[in-house]
C-alpha cells in the first residue's frame, strides 16, 4: 500500500511511521465492516473507522484496486480478496477444524431439525466458525464470523469451563453483560455454573442471550485440549432437550475423534 504522505522530508524512521499509520488506517476501514449487515457509504465507513473522509476515500480506492473492497454505486462492501484470504486460514483448510466438523454438523442438524453451530474462543468472546440451519428452523440470527460474549452462550461457557484459568479471568475482567433477565452477571454464580459444566460435560444457555431461545453445547477436545465447541439452538418449547443433548454430545465426540486422527497424521 502506498504512503499517503510522500513528502521526502524526515528521517527513515519518520517515513516508516507515516507508512505504518496508513496501513493501520486501512485496517481500521476493513475492521469497520465487521458488524455491518449491508453495504456502507464513504461517510459511514469513515465514521466507524474514525478516519478523515478524504483519507478514507483514498485508502478505499487502493483497497478496491487490490480486491479487498468492492464498490456498489456509492457504497462499499468487502471484496473477494477478503474471502480468498480468509479461506486460507488454518481452520478452513482441507482437514482443518471447519472442514472436519461440517459433516457432523450437517448430521446434527438433520437429526434434531434445529440450528447447529461450531465456535472457538477468542478472548472474552466466541467466534462462530460454522452454522447449519434449514429453511424451516426458528430464526437464529447468527453467521460464521459473528461474535458474542462467551458468558452468555452455551458455546462460550463450554469453552471457558474446559479452558484455562486465564481464559476465565479474561472473561470475568471483561464483565458479564446482561442481555436478558436470565443472563448470569454475578461472578460467583458464573464460576459455579462453569464447575457444573465441567462435571456434567455439557452447557446450556436458557434464554441468556436471546429470549425464547435455548442452546446446548459440548466441547471438542483434541489430545486433552479443548479446541472448539459444538451446539444446537432452538425454541424453549416443543423440543426434547434430553434427546438433543445426547445428540450434541455424540457430535462433539465424533468431531473430537476425527480431529484427533487428522492432527496426528499431520505430525
């Protein structure tokens, strides 16, 4: 990416600093798309990225030229280069986490008729990696790449319960947000919840993130270390959650075994 300020004056360190500033601002513009649900105007992108409108215009032109941003009239969206680069991430490669789990997620969705999710932990949040949902499922407004606070989700509580004490401390330090009256916001109660999950091997989210939505999750453990979690989400009524829990446990165990074989073959 070219330097915006190409004035020859200044030391090599100062010129490098200006270049890094341009790179950082370009990354801020790309990051502004993280929570976008539609194409965005130049003004909105500049506001979200907290950069001057003129700077945003120049950087977006460069990002468009390299394929990381695409323009639709007067609005912008992420370009195919972002998809291409993301697909090279390790968990998306053949025999990676997402590739291995997708088969079992499809079977889990078919067996339950509900929405199946795969997620990993990133700081105090979960990152949805994969989702399988049929056209007749209750609407679950999630998608791969979306984040949620770990403390309010069955997936997140599973990842924390079987993760490290540092992971738990990170979540507690970030705070326990309240999304509904059912959200657990008391640290002592939350720690007791994690203990119960470790003992039972399964976690529930009973309307803690969204009203009228229940989720059950189980850990994907590979060579003794939790790698991800799998879950099923559905309505509070009309679901046999005891049977669903059994199917989620089985899917998590199958993915764990498959991941164990894949990672062993790569050593």
